[in-house]
C-alpha cells in the first residue's frame, strides 16, 4: 500500500522540536528523513543527495 505523498517538500524539524537526547523513538529527524526520502522518490529526485 502506498502512503500519501505530499505535493510539497517536507519541512525540516524546527530546532525546538528535537530534544537532542537520542532516546525518542521515533525521533522527529527519523520521521523527516523518511518523509523526505519518500517525497524525493515520488518526485524523481536523488534520495542520496546531501540536501537534508
């Protein structure tokens, strides 16, 4: 089943959205990277780019 892919590029988490402790599961950065990779794949961009 395909997830809904937004038409706009996902926004990076704001600095106050991450605790920096590394114990959150999932981390806001994990969710962002997953959404960004899906968005790039759907829109034909290189998922391995360093633009994250």
